[in-house]
C-alpha cells in the first residue's frame, strides 16, 4: 500500500500533509456550487420543456464552466483534467492536478425526479487524490474530505451491492454470490460510491467504461470515510496518467474487502 493508502484510517495524515490548507474546503465549495447551479438549471429547463439532450448538454457545459472558472481563480497554477474540458499533456508535469466531473450521471440528471447523479471535484498529488468532494445536489448533500463522513455501522441482513444501471459487470455478480449480497442498480459512479459511504449499500463493484474523473473524487471521499478502495485486483487507483481511462474499481466496507477481493481474484 502507498503512504496515502486506500484502506481504512491510514491516509488522513499523509493527505493533510500533501494538501495545501484550504484545498479540502475548495473542493467541497466548488462541488456544492456546481450542484446548486445544476438544480436551478434542471428546474428551469423543465419549465421550458427542453428535451433530455438539451438538459444533458447544458448541464455538462454550465457546470464545467463554473468549475473551470472557480479553479482558475482560486488555484491558477494548478492543472485541471475535466471530462468536459480539452485535455493537455502539460498536466503530466504538474505537481497538482484537479480532476473533475462536472456532471456525473447525465442520463439520470435528464430524467425528472432522479437523485442519483453527482458533481466530482478532486485534487491529485503524486498520482493520488489528496482532497475531494462529491455533491449529491438532488439530495442536498456534499460529502468531502473537508469534514470526512463517518462510515455508519453495517445494517442488518445480507450485504447490499450496487452496480451500474446500464452495464452491470459479471464481476459484480461474482462478488454478490460470494458475499450472499443483494444487488441493486443505481445511477452515477458518485451516487453508487456515496451509497456505500452513507450506509445505504455495502459494496460497489465496477468494471469497464470509466475514466479518472468518474472515480477520483468518490475514491478520495470513500477512503476518508474508512472504506476500502482499490482496483479489482486490489492495487491502488492511480490518477493523472497519460491515458485517463481507468475502467475498474471496488469500494466497500473494510470488513468485506478481503472476501470481495478474493471473489474478484477467482472470477
């Protein structure tokens, strides 16, 4: 394991040392502000009768512009990797890189009444997320490393495993079988990861179709809460890579990590 770690409890001191004062709060503030913009925008476009494609496009664009402007004003020397922005290889030489997903779960955002979408803001130093925030705007929540959430006790009954609505991987079925878990589909990556953090789920397994911005902030917040966070093979997630494709992860309660990773190794 790295010194920052992705297992319960050992990352906080190193993260604080690596992070300039205020980065945790900045991540939380920007995620919250982008979420508030998205809530207001969705309500207005609904009144106007805008089609789903317009809702998705405007949400992506306006949230990206807010985050890009906020980071440029607050941390002008830092690099930014955003799902909605142009990538630059200059970030590979930067000491500090903000990895953001202005609207995680555009499909869910465009569906009236859905709450399982998110805003992700994270700071990466030495390939590790050292600060991060995930806003769940439709729930009025922002979870962040500024005030790390406390993982609640496990609930009664079998473990609950959340998977993608559209692409549930076979690996998740293998873990569910090994743990005797109930499987439930949910929207965005941030919503699924925060379901584990909030105690609404116990395991989140994903394989295929994700990029750094999908998991960076959720990984930071989940680790801060005491969850086990890794790739499916148990190795650390590494960020600010030349190719931002990062297709797999598992986030779970620490007491389920050994069994979940063993099931993944055998699948």
